[in-house]
């Protein structure tokens, strides 16, 4: 699969921690909405199988707590959200608002494999109390753990860029 060049092209500085955190907060709100919708659809499908009364009984008894299928669907939904944006134009909606982008060193979009690495290492970064994100403060190239492990860069785009 050939890599596609992202627009605009150029040498851009690495994005700082505050800008990244702001974009993450914006995306966090979008992800909460996505998870609510996926859970709602899942519950509707369960209701179709079990019926409303039996589903309520299962829910009240705690049988639906820690549902591995729902957990898997939610994780896949989140990965789908991020991977689509990162591999298509290098930016989630929050990243577009804050003017940052994920890209390879040559200005191309990252691959699906790189997106998976970014996603998994970002989760590990949060599980380590955000240390993988704070790594930006010590790395000379302002790279987070997921930048390093996915061999990608998070750059800050110029403010006056017109998208085509």
C-alpha cells in the first residue's frame, strides 16, 4: 500500500504538550459520545435478542456488568475512530482544532500498523499516569512514547494554512 502525502507539506515544529493535551481533551469528549452511541446500539441489539423484560432482569442482577463483548466493541470503536483520522489526513477533529498532525518524517500519513502501535502505547502511557505524554518535556525532539514506538511525529501546523 503506497503512502499518501499529507497537505500542507513542509518542515513543521514538534507540537508542544499543552496543545496536545488540549486536542486530547476535545477528542475525549468526542470519544465519550462515540462510546455512548456504540453502547446504546449494543443494548438495542441485546434487547432484540432477549426482550426488554429479560434484559432489565439481567441488568439488575449485574449479569451485564463487565461484558467482554461490549468492552471489545468499545475498544475497537475507539481504535477505529483514531486510526481512520490518523491514517487518512493525520488529524483527529481535536487535532484539527488545535492545528497539530500525526505524520511520518517524510510528511506522509501513518500506516494502520503505526496507528495500532500509537493507540496501544498511548493507552500504556495513560496507565503509567501520563508518563508517556510527559516524556515530551525530556525528549530533545519533543516525542511522546507513542511517537517513538510508532516512528511517527506530532507536528504543529502553521495557523494560516488553507486546506484543499
